C-alpha cells in the first residue's frame, strides 16, 4: 500500500475574494462553531500515524479543535506575499493593479517582494515528497486552502495556472496517495451506484 496524506482545510476560510494574504487571525466564534459541527465526522482522522498543521493560528486551532494535536510544519505556511501581507486581492489590486496582473499571469512573478506561485507550489510539494515512505502510513495535515491547492497542483503535475481553478472549502478534505513524485488524487465520500446505471 502507498502513503496516504489527507489534507483538511482550516475552518473560517471565506471566499477567495475576501481571503487575506498570509492571514494570521485566529478562529472566530463562527469558525469554532463550524469545527464543533464537523468534529465527529473528522475525528477518525486523529488516528493517523502522523498529524501536522500549517503554522497559522486558524490551522493550529482547527487541528486542536478536531482532537488531532498536530505538529506545526513551517513548509505548510501560506505563500509569502511580501508587502501584500494582510491585504485582500481587491485591496492589492486597488494599490498595484499592474503588479497584481503580472502576478496572476506569470507563476514565476513575485512583484509583491515575496514568494512566487511556482516557488510556493514547489515548497509545498517538497514537503509532500519528504513524508515518511512507509507503506500504509496515514498522514493528516490541517492547512489553509491555498496550501491545499498548491499540494494538489504539485501532486497532479498540473500546470501552475491550475491553482486558480481549485476551490477548497472550509473544513473540506482531500487525500493524495503514493510516494515522492508519484501521487494520485483520492476523492473521499460514499460509493453509490450512479442513477444512470
């Protein structure tokens, strides 16, 4: 059997348009309520052999609230956004429209003085590739949606622009199975016979 890494999206994430770059805010009351609402469903993941989380407060709080007692991994931090840290995409666009356009168009660009999208995807991918190679090892990682999008782009060897087309919702989960350089996406859910059969 292959290594299985299940990513759980941190609670409290809003739509991408209202997300703040490198958001360091802790979970608010609504976020804690959401964690409590899904805790029973996600609690079995606490039995994973290894439990990790992003260093940001929402990911740490979500992991703790789900009973995972996760170990913080710096490699799972959000994309370094330089002078745009704490801004929404709309705020950055209002201040530096040409720079935002360049950043969205070129995955190698880092006009904000931080990390490029390509560098971010590689960093998260390197973390994924260095997980323990033992067969049947189960890993859970609570992370921001941006980190999970980067991991999926890397695992699927998709073009970097694919990052913008992946929607990761608060407290959703997705798994990848395999080992370094050979990952497959695993869709979670109940198996049922399609209605068209």
